[in-house]
C-alpha cells in the first residue's frame, strides 16, 4: 500500500464529520465518477481510527470492490492507484474550500481582489469599508497585524479610486495604522531574534556589517525621495535600478513602480521640458498599456486618453498613436467618444504640420465637453498663428469665454488662460522679449509650453518702451 498512499494518509487525518462532508462534496461535484465513489466508500469504513492493514491491502480491496483476483500481470491495481490520485486532488480542493469558508478574513480579502480585477469599484469600495471596520481577530497579535495591513491596503485603494480629489483626511489615519502594524511586526521579529541569541548564543562573532537591502527596498527608497523632493535625479536612479532588477519584480509590483514614474513624468511634462519628458512619458504609457498597468476594464477618462495622445505626438510616434486611437477609443464614454477621436486626430494633424486640417477639424460641431473645447481651441489658435492668419478677434473671443467660465477653477482652465495670456503678448508684440520670457517662465502649468518657447526665440517687439 506504499504506492499512492498519500490519499489514505490525508484521509486518516479527518474526523467523522469531515469524512461525511467530503462524501457529500464528491456526490455533488463528481456524480458521474462512479469508480472513484466506489473506492472511497470502501476505504472510508477504515477511518477514523479503524485501520485494518489486511483488508486495506490492494489484493483484498480489489476483490471486494471489483470482484476479481489480482495476478502479477493484471492492470487492475493501476485503476485503484489512479483513483487514489484523483481522490487526493479532490480531497485537497475540499479541505481548501472548507478552510476558506471557515476563515472569514481570507474569504473577504479574496472577494475584494476579485471585485478589483473585474473593475467593480463601487462594490469593492463597500466591501473595503465594511472589512476595514470589522475586527477579525480577538487579540492584537502577529496575525491581526498582517490582517490590518491587508485591509488597510484595500481601504486606502477605495479612498482614491474614481475620485477627482481623494479623501486625504481618511487616508492619513489609514496609512498610520498600516505603519503601526508593520512596525509592531518588525519589533516582534527583533525580540524573537534577541531571544534566540540569548538562549542559543553563537560560537562565532555576529556579522555586524551593513545590511544588504532588497532591490524593491532600494527602488521604493528612491520613489519616496522622488515624491518628497521632486528631484529628477531620483527618477533617473529608479530607471537605472529597474534596468537591473525588473526581472526580479512581479508584474503587479512593476506596474505600481511604473505608475509612480508615470505620475512624475506627467508632472514634468506639464511644468518643464515637454520634448524630453514627452519621450519618457510616451515610453511609460506604452509599457503600462502593454501590461494593462492602467487597469482598464470598462472605461477610460477623456483626459487620460488625450494625455496619452499628446505625449505620443510630442514623441513623434504618430503611427503608434493612430493605432492607439483605433484600439482604445472603445474604452471612452460613449457620449464623448466622437469628440475625443476628433481632438486626437487634430493633435496628430498638428504634429504633422497639416495646419489646414487642424482648422477643419476644429470647426466640427461635436465638441460639448468643456475640457475638449479648450483643448481644440488652443490647437486652432496655434494653427492660425502658424499659417500667419489674423487671430486677434478669435483669441479675444475665446479668452473672454474662458474667463467667464473660470469658476469652478480647474487645472486645465488655468493652463488654457496662461496659454492665451502668453499668446496674446506674442501676437501684440508690445512688450520686450525679456518681459515675454519672464511671463512664460512664471507659468507653472501652461498648454503647449515648448511651442511657446519656440515662438519666443524669434520674437521681436514692435513697440518697446522699456517695459
């Protein structure tokens, strides 16, 4: 009975209630597996605590189950061995499911992960709040700490998903609670280590050299520095570490790191050198799309779609962005899908210096979303400037329209106002180049920064009175 006896070993560990439940499980899940049920019912009579080696031996079992005698060349014993293998797998699945049903914490966490994977954010949010407020452990021990860290991660996630402004007042205590539990686990481990050292002291001197940090620790240390200081040197350090260690990081962890880089690159793209950071941002967009790092399930925000298009146009990857529009437009909200596609096509036309097409597209009567209206008008004004057309009246009309709708204040409105302010100085030519440069430098967020700098290089004032 040595061959394939692990099923019988596992079965011997069950009590009477577990045996009965497993039999019900077999009848429900595998009703057509008559041979397996027959073998199980024969052997279950010997458990728990009723083992009979003689009757459990294969020759005796074969005779009782199938009514045949075993001979040296018979294949019938293999039938029982294969059945044991099946039963072992089914019993393993049964015990895991029973453990899950008995452990509410694990079940709730698995369910939250499924809701996230399926993009059901509203249901995930409800479950995360309920779970975070549930006390799964009677005592504050190592298990409870691990549970609270896991629950804290889901609670923090629901506080930011789908919200233009996250609930920072709720996030802060959540992060603090995660930190407290992590610190307690670390403190417990240190106490355990010191206890072992006292009880069983080592004969060799302890190595007190520097601790070698894991690649993930090194990367997140740089991420924290990047987020704290905004310094580009930390961004570059993360890029270098990823080149060396990315193969050692799971895909979900890698996506998180890429999103940190993406957020920094997007901010620098808006505030610094569009050309340099456009290349970096475009590369990150492509990587995250390939890995589904943006977590696309059902819908992509219009702003997100247009930002990907903008970065690709700045990077000059126009064939890629054309394919992107065809593939990902389906994820846009249906009511704004057409205008988003037109705005994206306008961006491509401008990148190709097809300014007449830009003007044609900007006159389409589909633009209803405020975000898109401002974006398309900026393309129109730039195209008119490039073609040498008189844009005084057009600029004045859009600028007045924008100021009247300035509230509620948003980043894209302020960026558009800043752009029109600088463009007006460019076309009026009434201030010195120094004043124009200072005005442009003062704008922390502005549309088409690189384009404005390009036009400023050749700027000459017509009327200069020392301003």
